[in-house]
């Protein structure tokens, strides 16, 4: 990537904060978004000092419509911003039998609605320019929803499907869309006691995760799974799904459904 200005959501902590660090070290200017203005300011100050890039803080709660509209307007109107890292997200709604409807709502608002609206806000400008980057952070749970809680993987499956459709629409217009599917990554999204129960071999450091995702971006990957040793496995999965296509919409029901 040539020097750009990228807007990173969820940059106050975890994966988003490491994206901010790595992108600044690559020479990119940044707009950092999250609710914790103090954490964003401290990160921005450090990155300005260590890298010399311009870093702006835009404190916003992306689950609130007024704040989301403010960030959308910025993406729609600021011609300097040529990339978006759609990273902010929450997990941990618990089993559906006991899930709090308010938490379900805020998860869908942040993980689905905000991701969609921010990408939709920047897409027309990038398409008109014929260049730009949208990185959507989804999760491997999008590929194994039965192994997790019900709502979180579904939000991440949305982001994967959304990213693939965006890439199909915007790719030919010069915009690169990457879906990143981290596995378990050591961040504050996890309670320490929960992480301690998971085999260490399954937990990646946040530095390794983001460095791998950026290497995938450099390779112009559309789907990046940081821990997957062989991308041929992903290709086979996508090919198997693609093989269904000729029969997914036909005039007649399949013979087994006919009386
Ligand atoms: N860690 C993993 O194992 C893992 C695996 C797969 C996918 N992911 C995905 O990676 C992304 C980042 O997660 P993480 O592990 O880095 O979690 P994290 O350490 O908890 O960071 C989440 C970030 O999102 C921000 N955020 C939360 N609610 C927000 C809101 N309403 N408005 C704006 N920003 C908000 C937080 O900042 P404030 O609190 O300051 O707002 C924070 O910067 C998420 O989309 C997550 O689903 C994580």
C-alpha cells in the first residue's frame, strides 16, 4: 500500500490498537475510533512521537446512532481517508437460553450494523477514486458457529458474507476488500480465566495475529485466516460451496420433496 490515511475502529485496545501501531509504522496517517477517548489519545500521542505520522482521535460509540452518523459522515466526506479497518466488535452474550436481549441488540448494532454502515459510507468514494482498502474483522466462528454461542458467530458470518459480496462489487472498481478471520487471540475480549482453560496451542498473540493479517493484505487475499497453514484448504471449502450454485435456484423442487 502506498501512503494512505486509514480509519481504524476499536483502536483503543486489542487487535485495533495493534493495527494502529503497525499501520503507523508503515507510514500511514490514522483516524482512531473507539469510546475510550483517553486510551485513544495516549496511543495517538505515542504513535505520533514514535513514527511521525498524523494521528487523529475520533471518540465515538458506534452502537449509538448519533455517534455512528458522525463517523459515517467523516468516511463519506473526507477525501483524505482511503482505507477503513472495521474492527470494533464485542462477544460474550452467553447461551441463548439466558442471553440478555439488550446485549444481543448492542452486539448486532456494533458487529453488524456499524460494520455495514461504515463500509457503505466509504465505498462510493473509494469506488469513484478507483482505489482503496476495506478490512473487515470477522472471526473463525463464522465457519464453526455450532462450536460457540449463537449470536456472536452469526454476526461474524454476516461480516464474512458481506465482505465477499463487497469484494465482488467493489473489486472490479479497484477497491480491495479483505475479510480477516482470527482464531482465539489474546485480548481483553476474553476473560483471563476462560483463556487459561484453552490449550495454549490454540491461542495466538495479538501481535502475531495482526502481522499475519497485514501480510495477507499485502498478498491481496480476500479472506485471511491467520493460523491456517495451507490456503488450499480454504480454496477447497470455497470451491465446494461454489459447486452448489448451479442447483441453488431451479424451477422445480428437488425430487425428494415431490409428493
Ligand atoms: N480476540 C479474539 O479472540 C478475536 C477472535 C476473532 C475475532 N475477533 C474480533 O476482533 C475484533 C477486535 O476484538 P479484540 O479481541 O481486539 O477485543 P477488545 O480488546 O475487547 O477490543 C475491542 C475494541 O472495540 C471497541 N469497542 C467496543 N465497543 C465499542 C463501541 N460501542 N463503539 C466503538 N468502539 C467499541 C473497544 O474500545 P472502547 O471500549 O474504548 O470503545 C476496543 O477498542 C472484534 O470485532 C472481535 O469480534 C477477536
